[in-house]
C-alpha cells in the first residue's frame, strides 16, 4: 500500500509538476491519481522512475511504496 501523505509531501518538496511526473511515467493524470491515492499499485518500473525524479533514498522508497506490505 502506498503511503499517500509521504508521497504527496515528497512531490511538493521536489517542486515538480504532476504533469511532468506523469509524462515521465508514461501514464495519464487519472492513472497517476489512482496510484497515488492507493486505488491501484505502482509498477516496479514506475517506482524506479519516481525514485529518480524525487531523489528518494532506499528508505524513503520503502516507506512510500511498500508501507504495510511486510508483516
């Protein structure tokens, strides 16, 4: 499950526009919105792109995209 609040904070902190992020991911705004709100999951390739775009550490990537996936 995606940590929506942390993802939104990282996007805001990056100064990047959602349109730029969705263009790099190759998905629509609606598709991104569904993923960012936890309705669908990000693909591994999308997580990799997001990590690069947002300059995420391994720990931040884990916390955002894999929150609650491990018991």
